[in-house]
């Protein structure tokens, strides 16, 4: 901004000072010629009175230019008193014109002033000007003009720099507040300052931030109230489950209802507390996957689905809250059970190495023909019970942790959800379980599933 102001001030100063300098030069020339004509006119009364050469010589010597030897008188008789610089042709031109005449001569100019003595008798007074006489005083004037230009440019640059600093400071303050707001601090406000337009932007920013706080608060309360309304049907389910007879199915139903109650409570507490109420954003991906596979394996056995789970034999830490990671795993596995027929095989694989954890959820179903549509939040499909949120939950979990997700063709012939997350775990040996294990192990997996999350 200061450089721009300096350039503009320089251009404006030059636009005014260059014509002014040329005008001053012309004024100095005109002044020199006018002074020469005045010196010539001072000799005219003497010529009218006498043409005596001695008297004229004394009269010329009494003038400044005469003392300097730069004035001469051309008499009608042809005699020349003083030192002449003009030629005969220039002399004749002055006589014919009958007025002051300026001629260019060696080293300067000759100002020729004709003086009529008698009818038909004309004398000419010649004043010689050096080239330097035409520039006398210009150096001082131009120096003053240059100094004025430097002062004006300097002052303009300083004023522009102060104005720019005020403008840039207010803009940076507003940009910093916007970054703070974008980072999640909804309490940030700006002190509206700077030019009128920036003050308007600052006031609009404060109004926007306040409106965002109101909207988010209202949304949290709505989510909490909506979740609270679910407690009534969940309570009815819990009472009905408690009334069931003993057995694996009844135990599993009671565990699922208890899991549902915990989830509803978690939603209410998280919504009311906002970001402050969230659990630590780190969990063991291997442990969570094993727990969720224990839950879903029981349903897989009921639907006669072959399944396989393999993962490292040691913890795989990922920067995701346990409940959020478990919800994403449930969303991916829920899609398998919802969109493939009973008896369709599926597998879950966890790889860890090179600072990355990779989760593959594959099935032997029909696959997903348009992955980009399936990943659109709320798009859903025409199948019953599909809201289009499942895969979007997985994608947002992965991207929020610094990873990603894509949909591929699986080795089983169907769809494969490929998730990758940053991890602090190195390469580890792999362990696994599947529906092909011994019946006793399979029953243990079913009982393990009854514990839920």
C-alpha cells in the first residue's frame, strides 16, 4: 500500500512540476529579453539628443551591459560604437521591421532596438545576451521545486502508510477472528474499527457469530429433546425384555435394549454439553472392531452368513473417540446386513503399519454401482430403512481424523468399504476369527455378542 501511494504521489508531483519547470524556464528567457530591451531603451534618449561618438561612448559605459562590453550602437553613417555581434543582414531586418528584433548569434542572442533619428535616418542599439543569462536563477528555482516535490511525496507516503496500517490492521484483526471462529471458538467477537466499510463488516461478523451461537444452541437442545423423547419407547422395550423367559435370545434382547439406553443417554449428554462433553478422541481400533464383530456375529449366525474377521494381535490406536468409531463400524456392517440377502458372506479386516490403520469391510452381495451417490448425505436408496446416512457417517469419521474412505469392488465379488486412519501402531502379527471356526468357538462368539457395546 505504501509503495502504491509513493508511486501515485510521484506521478502526480511530476505531472505538475514538469510543466511548471518549463514555464519557469520560459519566464526566465522572457525576463532576460525584457531586461535587454530596457537597457537598449535607456540609450534611446541619448541618440535623439546627439550622435556624437564620444558622448555615446560615455553613455554606453554608464550602463551595466555597457560596462560589460555587451552593448553597441549602429549609427546611420555605418559607424559602430561598442562591440557588435549581429551581422549586417540582421541589422537591416531590424531597420525594416521598425521594432525590437532578437537574433541568434554566436554564444547567445542579440536584441536589436531601432531608434528613428530623422525621417529616413535610423540608428540601432544592440544588446548582447549570453546563453547563461537566459538560465540565470533557474537552478535555484528548480532546486526549490525539487525539494517541494520530495517533501510532498514523503508526506504523502507517510500519510498513506499510516492509513494503510490502520486499514491492514483492522483487516488482519477481522481475518484472525474469522479463523478463530472457524476453529470452533464461538465466543470470539471483533472490535469494529477502521474505515466505515470495515466497521460494517465487523458488525456483520459479530451479528453472524451471535446468530451461529443461537442456532447451534437451539440445534443441540432440539437433538437433546428428541433423544429424550426416545426414552419412553426404550423404557417400554426394557420392561418387555425383562418379562421374557430365560434363554440366549432373551438375554441378547435385554443386552441390546441396555445398549440402546446407553446410546440415547450419550446422545442427550453430548448434545447438551457440546464439544466439552465429548470423550477423548482416541481408541483401540482392534479392540472396538473385535467387540462389534462379536455383536454382529450373533446376527450373522441367525441369518446363516459366513463371516471372517482378521486383525493385528496388538492394540492399534487411532485418533477417534470410541463411540464415534464404533458407530462408524456399525454403520458399515449395518449396510451389509441391510442391503444384502440372508446367507451373504462378509468379512472385516484390520491392517496396521507405517503409521496407518486400514479397515476393509467387504461382502459378497451385488455391490454398489454408483459409489458417489451412495456417499451423498441423505441421498439414500429406494430400499426400506435406508436414510443415506450410514456411509456418510463412516466418511465423516475417517476424514475428521485425517484419513479417508472409498468404495471399491471386494474380493468376495460385492462392495468393499475401504477406510484408512492415522495410527501410531507399527506392523503387527495378524490374528482372526471366522464363522468356519469350531462350533464351540462360534457359540462363544455368540455369547460375546450378547454383551453389546
